[in-house]
């Protein structure tokens, strides 16, 4: 536990620190300061879990410090220290959420040992309770966002039961990109426009905010969400619902926010606009593109990605799912092919429109195509032939005849361009196909070995284990378990 001591009398401060160390050898003293202002500065640099604060200090007294700490750091425990045996001091401290109130004359290692144990138990209980509440709230919000009818009708008491404190009053739902810029901006400005804000991270990229609108002077509330908040200050795609006044419309508001973010992204007219999650369609295209690119079929793999973009535009695939899928695709390509695509991944994540996304993807594909063009025509032809005939009894001589090159020259050129020699590349093709057959068929292992062009079972098992770190039987078992 990290502990700070705040007392304007140095000798008393040193004595309290000594007692704390005597009470708990594992306690970490992060500061012993002589004023409330210094304590607040210290908290900014090194946050504490527990603060012992003297009530009577000049300029900022302990009660004022208590209020500031609880305002900025609600989870921090504060124990007030005083020379005054006065109930009014104790009552004021407790009213301002102090965890305890101790007379300085009672301070000792034994007394503080009891205090520290009590604080630790209370913190553990709060953490456990907060975790349960968080799980319950997130579970309910996921059903809410995904339009689950089982939680209907939505009532204010149901929200309270799930630790959601939205009032049955004017409210909106916003959907924006889950990044540090947006969260920092929201935390700085949300109080200007909203009350009872609740943030919910629906995915790594999506953050929902549910909030009541703050009433302006005279009791008036903004007529539109755009009037309530300058969305232009947010980064990335922002979706916003209409203003609703009945809690039972909360699911509708979530749907509107999601729809609005997609309309903004695709820059499409609102009338007749529909969003399809497109999970199966996108995942299929991603898988096909990945397989083609791994097989060095650059042209076919890039075309598969372009078809994916056409489908996304036609069916308005949900923007955040589409961006995340494309980012994962380029992460895989970067790792498999050794191409620096980090900038492409970043731009995809930052794309605010479908047009910008397509531009980023095309630039990434151009890099991939450039990698594919590193192979000369002869080597490309040799690889294509091996990709098709790997299961046959082919040799370096066979392929040299196909591409009309000298055997030794082909061997040197193949190693120079591909990075591995002819036999290693051929064996990697066979092993990849064998692994695919093991995971997707019920063929006997001996038949799979023959299927990929290897007649010696012992040799097949040895090479397979060397390639993947597991035997053929282990790979099949792992796939069944999955």
C-alpha cells in the first residue's frame, strides 16, 4: 500500500512515518509533506492509496485537503489526525468521506496496525464489489447495444440494478472511437454538456457514452445533440442519437448512434440506409486473401481484398468491425511477408470515411504487390509450378527444365530471391498442405504423407515436428480439442 503523510510539524510527521513502518514493513511511504498544496502536487506525481492528514495546517487545512483529494481521487482513503478531542471535527471529517479520525495522542505502531488492516480490508471489499458491479453493468450494456429483446421493457429501476444511473429525462447516446485523444477530450468537457455520463467500451475500437443533457440557465435543454456538444472536436468517426426523453427508448438511441456513425463513415444519405454486420462475409474474404498471400499468390490475394471493399460498400458493413478486420489482415501480412505496413494499419484505424479507408488499403496493397514483384519472371514461374506440383516427384532438374534455366543457376537465383533454397521451399509447401489436411480431414496420417509427396512415414513425422514443433498426432488432437 502506498501511503502519504501530511503534517506541518516535522517531528510529528517523522514519528507517524516511523509508526507506519513499525505497523507494516511492506508499506511504501511515497511522501511526507508539510502542507496541503504540496500533498496535492505529490499526488499528481506519485498517487497514494492512503493519506494521513493533519486537520490543523496553515493555508489549506486538512479538511480542505480531504475535499480536494476526494474530488480528484475518490478511491483514495484519507485518515484525519488531530490534537483536538472534539466531536465536531470528527463529524465534519466523516461527512467529507474520511475513512477514519485519530487523535495524535493515540498514534502508535499497534494502533496504526489496526487502522491499516481495516483500510486494507475495506479496499479489498470495494474492489470486489466494484468488479461485480462492472461485470453486471457490462453484461447488461452488451445486451442493450445488441438489441436483445430479453431486457425489454427498459425501466429506470432495471438500470439502477445494473449500476447505470441515467435519469428518465432528456438523454443521448454517442458512439466514438476508443482512443486516448477522445477519452482525454471527453473527460475535460463532458461536464459542460452532460450529467450522469457512463462510458462503455463495446470493443477495442468502439466507445459508447450514455448521458443526460445538462440543463442550461432557465431550465432549457439543447434541442439537438449537435447543439449539445461540438462533435468536430472529437477524433475519428462520431455517431450520435437523437435526444430522447423516456428510458424505454434507450435501445433505440444506441441503434441510432451506431447507424449515425456508419452514415457518416460511408457518407451516404440517411434515408433507406441499412447496416449489415457482415461478419461471415468479411471473415471469409479475409481468410481467402490471407491464404492467397501466404501462398505468394500476390495478385489473387490483393484482388480478394479489393472484392472485400466492394462488398463492404454495397452492404454497409459495420465500420468498426470492417476496420478491425482489415487491420488484422495487414498485421498478418506484415508478420508473414516481412513488409513494413505499420503506417497502413495506423491510417486504417484513423480513417473517418470509407474513401479514406480504401485509399489506405490500396496503398498497403501496392506495397504488397511491390514485394511480389521482387521475384523475377523465371523464379515466379518456378514457384507457381512448385505450388501446383509439390505432391509429385519433382526435383531441381524438373523445375529447371520447366523454366528453361541451368540447374545450378536456378539453384543460386532461387536462394537469392526467395531467401531459402529449392528443397526447403518445396518441403515447406508439403508441410503446410499436410497440416491443413490434418486439421480439416479425417484422412490417415500415412495417406496424408503420400498425398503431399512423401513416402517415408518416419521422415514425414520428423520433418513435420521440426516445422511446427508438434507431431502430426498432436496437431490433430489439438484441432479436435478446439
